[in-house]
C-alpha cells in the first residue's frame, strides 16, 4: 500500500487551500462577533485556549484541532463556536506546541492539561471532539478517563502507517513510539473508570481508504470491548469539508455533540 498517498491529505485534496481559507474566514467572523476569553493552561506561549462561553452554567465542549501535530492553532477554528452556542453549549479550543519542536508525547501532555483546566473550571469532564490529529487525541482523553465522551472526526488511531510517509519528517516516530502513542493499544474506557464510555468515529465518505479503515477499525475494536461506539462516514465530504457540518447548528453532528455535552458529568 502507498501510505504516502493514503495519509497525505493536502496532496489528496488539491483545492484544500480554499477550504482552509473558509475555516479562517468563519473563525475571524466568530471572534469578531463574540470575542473569546483567552486562558492559559500552562507556561508556554502556545499553552493557551480560547473559551467561547455560552452562559455561567452552560456545558463546555473541547475541540482539539488537527494539522498532523505540526501545523495550525486555535485561531483557525473559532468558527465552530456559533453552532454550539446556538444550543447553549460553550466551546474551548486549545493551541499546543507542534512537532518537530516537541515530540508527540509532549503534545499529549499539553492536551491533558488543557482538558483538565476545562474540567476544573466547569466541575465536569467535558465532551472532547477533534479532527484528524485531534481525533486521535480525543480518543486518548477518553481512554484516560478525562472526557465524558469523545467524538473523533477523521482520526488516526494507529500511528504506525505514518512512519514511512513524509509526515514523519516532523513527527520522528519509530515503531515503539508509534505503538505507545496509538490509542488502539490503550485501555478501553469502561464502567469502572471515572470518565465516559462513548466514542463516535466520524469520517468523510470521500476520504482515503485508510482513513475510512482507521475509523471503522477503532469503532469496531473498542465496541467489541464494551465501549458505546458509533461509526459514520458522511457522504460527499473529504478530509477538509468533513468539518462543514460543525458550522451548521442544525446538523446531526452538532446535535450529537450538544446532546453529549448536556449529559457530561
């Protein structure tokens, strides 16, 4: 299998710059309409998150952005906040350090701190949802009991296939590290753990065979071990347009996240 062709999404979707430009435009519009509160969750310059509050007692979901752990930041994704706010759900979007300046394990430590900061502020484990690399990290947070539920959108749950790709120039993964940081090998959440036991694996129907396989594999694997999993391939959406439903307050994906956030504990 040509892993480079399967996992290099920017090459797979040549018009991705226009799609990402829409992310930026919607983000700027959202911040202009409702400026977020910027909160530090650690000492570093990128250890900050934007909080779009929906009210003093409103639930808060956490969105973990993608970029293969080596690109982007919170400012690209503010446009996801209005759809949730329309249902009375706030949104926290953390930035984190990027590879190759740090290793992936350090990014996971930062994401843990961000999620715990939201939990400390609200008194509940938040629903955590993320895209691509963020989908991977959302599953990790669920495994560790830090999330009430996780929605992984176009996630990579087995990192081993990334090793032979150009993406690994920044990640610097070897077989041992890839295995250690792949949630397919992590403990599944269950009734005896303090967090949630719900994992949704959502992927664009027009994504590569490998991205479809990864989401189906993760849902099947954890589902067989007692986790309440859902798998959905959204028709006509690729790795970039799969985020479009998150900007639609009436979409089933937004409603799902809202429902999970309202039942967080």
